[in-house]
């Protein structure tokens, strides 16, 4: 292997770390945008246009806002979830309860 070149596996890990760092900033900025969009001062004194003839603009705006928040949370789980929590093994001698109750 020529000097100065990383093995393929190390290159992949390096790219994944950079992607993870980039995605955390993207998620941070999307969160700020969503917080700003939640303050919908442009709809405070409006009722029209009505969706389906009866839903005021503020209601359907917040319904869409909730969908956007759910998508953002799914992105957080997909890109920012701590991987070390998934790989954790129980301590030796500790029995896991498989019944799922208390």
C-alpha cells in the first residue's frame, strides 16, 4: 500500500464521521427553522382560506407543522441516535426480563 493512503475501511469510517457531523448541523438548522415557523404571526388574524370549506388556515397550518415535526424527529432518530446504546450488552450476571412488564 502506498504511503499516505488509508485503507478502504478507514476511509469509509472517516466519511461516515464527516457525514454524521454534517447531518447534526443540518438537523440543528432544521430545528431552528421549525421553531421559527411555529410562530406563525402571519396567520393570527386570518380565517380564510378554509381547507375543505371548514378548516381555518391556522388549524391546517399547524396540522402540516405537526407532520413536519414528525419528519424531523424521524430524521433525528435515523441520523443522530447514539449507536453505542444499540450495541450495549447487559452486565454479566444480570438477567433480562422478557415479559415486558414491571
